[in-house]
C-alpha cells in the first residue's frame, strides 16, 4: 500500500467546503421531491409534510453556511491562525454564526439553539 502525500490545511479545508456544498446540492434535490410530496398530500398529513419540508430546508441552509465558514477558514489557513469572526462574516444563520465564532471568544462552543429560516 503506497503512502499518500501529506496534505496542507488550506487544501483540506477547501475540499471539506466543496463536500459540504455537494451535500447541500443533494439536499436541494431532495427538497424538490419533498415539495412535490407535500403538494400531493391531502388533509391532516399535510401539516406533518410541511414541517418535514421545512426541516430539510433548514438542513440545506445549515450545510451552505458551514461550507462558507470552511471556505473562509481555508483562505486564512496559510497564515497559521484563524480569525473566526471574519470566517463567520458570510454565515447568514445568526445562531450558527455565533456558535462558530464563540470558540474564539471563550474556547467553548454554545449549545445548539436551532436556527430556523422558513422557506
């Protein structure tokens, strides 16, 4: 078994950001299916379907925000230090941005408070 060449932090983070974007794109496709299923629902199950569709939308937004954050970290990696406040600048989910930036302020991430941006 041959040994792989060592990877550097910027490339690893850029690769991770690309994979998060890919996962988000897959969620977008799944969201289209769920939307079609919601439209086909009748009666009481419709509310359950709407709730599930909204959860999928939140997941898609969350993955996109993590990709932005990771890509910003990749750009900072060559310096050897990370400015997390700058890295979260493009993250539009406020609670997620605060949790990600909080590590730089007190060394401990905040508990999940559940972002929600309904579609």
